[in-house]
C-alpha cells in the first residue's frame, strides 16, 4: 500500500513539474505559424508512437523478469 501511495505521489509530482515546464514554454508557442503547428503535431505523433513502443518493450521485459524470478524464487 505504501508503494502505491509513493507511485501516486511521484505521478503527481511528475505532472506538476511537467505543467510548470509547459507553462514556461507557452509564451513561445503564441508566435507559431500554421507550418510550425503541423510540424510539431507530426513530431508529437512520432513521439507518441515511440512511447507506445517503449511501453510495449517494457511490459514484455517485465513479463520476462517475472517468469525468470518465478524459476529461481519459488513461492
């Protein structure tokens, strides 16, 4: 239960830090033209796919780790 609370706190802190960074960068986005917006949208789409692929790899690695742990640490 303490681990879940720690994860929640870390997620909340991460969100707060991200919002602070975005707020400081928001002023720069006001001067973007249509081409810049299209380029940024494309970059965000690519980044999202990369993150999804990384998440899938992490999930598979976690499953492998759990399977390996099960072989060496019987319940």
